[in-house]
C-alpha cells in the first residue's frame, strides 16, 4: 500500500513540475510577443478612452457645481443683507 502511495506522489510531482515548466514557457512566449492580442489591445484602448471621457465629464460637472454653489451663496448673502 505504501508503494502505491509513493508511486502516486512521485508521478503526481512529475506532472505538476511539467505543468509549471510548460506554463512558464507559455508565459515567456506571451511576454516576448507583446502580451496581448490586437483585439485585447483595442479593447484596452477603448476602455482607456472611455475612462478619460468620464474624467473630463466629471471635471466639467465639478465646475458647474462650483458655479451653482457660488450663485447660491451670493443669493443667500443678498437675502441676508435685505
């Protein structure tokens, strides 16, 4: 019974080591080729552009909000003085 256990551990270890070596080789090949496919790069570029547009929109919204706050504070000052 111990012999079967030892054989299974040895072969299991060999399979895991081979899988790690193959994974490392595949990862190295992907890194050398540039990492991502052209479709993935285009998708990433689209996402980056969308994030930039959202950021610009939020900046504009912040400016509008500051303007509204200024208008409200000015109207409150006028109401207070009267």
